[in-house]
C-alpha cells in the first residue's frame, strides 16, 4: 500500500445542488484523512492552469476550434458561470488514496459512470455546452495530485506537510512549495 494524496473538488453544480454533505459522507467510506479544505471562487488563471492538460487533449482530439470551445466551456463551468461561483477543494491523504477515491467518484462521463458512483448518481452532460457536469473532480495520478494540490493549496493551508517546502523571505515570511 502506498500513501498518497488526492485533490477532490466539489464543483459548482455539486454546491448548488447541496450535495457537499452527501459527497463527503460517501468519501468517508475510504477511511482517508482530510488534510486540507477550502471553499473558494475560482479565478480564471486558476481554472486555466487546472485544465491546461485538457486544452491540449481536446485540440488534438477535436481540432483547434472545437477543442478550444470544449476547454472554454469547461473553464467557465469550474468558474461557476452556469451555477454558483464557488467550489469546495479538499485534500485526502492515506493508503491508495487516488484509486479509493476514483472508484467512488466514477468515470468522468456521467453517462458511462457506474450508477451508484457520485458522477453516476448526480452528473449530467449539458446539452448546450457539451460539458460533463459531473459534480466532482478527483486527481488521476500521483503526479497530477501533486501538481493540483500545489496549485489549489499553500503549505500553510494543509494540516500535514506532504511535499518539500522552503521559506521565502520578503516583507513577511511565508512557506511555499519548493
């Protein structure tokens, strides 16, 4: 068993549907430890960085025009253009965190997800935008988890130090990711 971290984001449609408690209850079945949690409005620069890999994949798959449209709709979705403008970001920590969480979360496409998974129960495909409104994000790999956690959280926002840190000197001292 490998100790891992996994970023989980309850997306705007999950918050507007009041699914936060249900989702956290289901995820508690994993027996993983929550070491970070925050509710925030997602600024465009954060949404773009989070979905940078998606942009490249969609352009290769669908061409520049259609791929860029999918990417833009996805960025707008996480920023709350169609629902609420908030998300809840969580960091889970423990043995095989990624596989445990991804099994409960289900496939990205809600129509392909197991009906008892979170995405299978609560997700939908928006017919106007083609966006998978799948209620939740979960890191896919350890490298994705590290990149995403460092993007969404500072070391001081986590109860445990899970990656190396350093101290930046400026007017005020703060801990940052190495």
